[in-house]
C-alpha cells in the first residue's frame, strides 16, 4: 500500500493558470462577456482556471460563480473605496497600526482571483500604491514598538509572493523578540491549492518559522463548502503538518454564504479538517458591494440558525464587522434592540465596550444604526450624532 508521502511524491501535479480578461472565460455566453466587460473596466477581474472548474455555469445563481464573476449591479452600488478609512491608521506606507498589539503589513496588491465583494478592491485599481515592496520601514516600526506581539501579512494575498520573498519577510520578523504571532491572510487554498501542494520549499519555510512558542497562523478564507475540494484539503493538511495554525474567516455574502445549511456544512467540514471558523464578517459597504450585502439582523438570525447544526468546536466563531472604530461583535438581537460589543477598539477607551442600538432590519452597517441613550461612544459622538443631527445628551450615561 502506498504511503501518503509516496503519493505526494509521485502524484502528477497540476498548476492553476490566471485569467485576467473576462472575454477569456469561454464558459460564459458571449453576450455576458460583452456586457460584463464594462464592470471589469471599473473593478478589475482575475480568476484561476482551477476555480472556474468548480463553477456550475448552467446555474446562473451558482455561489462560486457569484463570488468571482462580475455582477451588473456593482456599477449601481454606492459607497466608498475605503469605508473604514484605513488611511487614518497608516503609520508608514503599507503599515497599519490600529490596535495596540497588532500591526498590519500590506505586502502586495494582487490575489490569485479577485472576490467581487473585496473590501480592498482599491488596491487592484489603477494608480494605487498603498502596498509596500520594501518592508524595511515597516520592520523598523515594529522593532521600535514593543507592545506589538502580532503582525498580520495581508494585501492582496501574501501567498502569491515568491517563496524567497516571503521567507525574507518571515526572517525579518523572526528577529524581533516581541513578535510572537505572524498571521498570513490568504484565500490561496481555495483559489490555487497547488501553491502549497507543489512547493516543498514553501512548506519548509513555514515549518522553519512556526515554532512551539512563536506560531504562524494561516487565516484561511473559504466561503463555501464546495471550495473544500480534495486539492484544498491536501493543501491545508500540508500547512498543518508544517506546524502552522489554520483558522477560517469569511464575510457573509448574499447568494454565496448566507444560507444557514451552507454555513453549518462549511463550519463542520472545516472543523473535521482541523480549521476552526474564527470570524464571520459583515460585508463592508465598499463601493460596488451593495448587491452582496446582507442586513445585520437577517445575518445574525441566519448565523444563529446555522449554529444549531454544529458541534461546539465548529461554532466558536464571532460574528462582527471591521468598522472604522474597531472590530465590533454582534452578539444579540431581540424585538427592540441590537446588542453589540467592541471585540477590538481603535481607541482604548472603547475596548470591550457595549453598544446597544435600536433594531433596524434594513441596516447593514454600524453607521446605519442609532444607539439608545447612554450607549454613545466617541465614534457616535463625533460622527454619527453630529452628521445626522441627533441630540447629544450631557447626561448621556456612563458611556457618554
């Protein structure tokens, strides 16, 4: 009987090819390719032939199709390209420091495929230079901030970088004693699992720098259980064998990941693979994203319904939104109110602070919610109340 290692050595390896032009997607009818070309001229298009092979093109509502194939309504959706104002926490080019213990490095501006709902689609558009290729200023910043124990590599997708380039970044961070966790945000196991299957050098590098007391975390991004192919499972298994910790996080997206049974299946299957669900994020109100958004109340109830079909290990997730003012957990909805709490806060005074808002079944973002008296924090005081003309009580309670 062949061993796993023998199979890994002898199995013929495939590779994923990138497609940049929607006119080169023959599975789409010619009329669709012509019509959607206009969308891709505003919001760039990229996909792998591997991922296209997972799509049922006979189904116009196929969730994987919706994830990577443009939608006409992207052009009709309002919104900003940076609704969370990441520029306000950018301390160096490509370096964001929003939460005390965590620094984010934008190490590139490319992904294997482009999710249509991406909240950083601005990075893929013309004339954007937020990502950094010279990480030395970022490394020096981290070195001089001993409160930073977590560094998140993101972009773009860091796993599209050549392995020697990635090793150089990991080596530089490894030399900073107070950095104890390196996180790498990636959807590569879903878009191109061969990145991990074919590259033994990459696995060796990850194993070298993921140590018993200084771990590398791979922040996987699986949106739908159909992405958990045999190849994706093998890719994740190789990562786990390299000693990295894998978790999953994804947004709740209309027509992709907003069905309770789909969610439950995804979380359960991931738990069997050893990849717990970490976050379910609210879709950010980025330009072009309205067609993909699910209102908070609806999303909350669907997530709670999905949890009924999961073990404790597969439903440890938090449902929240990465807002300008912090990472806000949605942890309760009743007939009158929506209950939220800061899981991480931009301003330390808000850390773990509760916000109670009037229930609004159409609201899809914090800015569309009105807090009840006594629960306004500095974000609501300076942004929400003043812009919308609400009275700010001088005796607004303990959180005024």
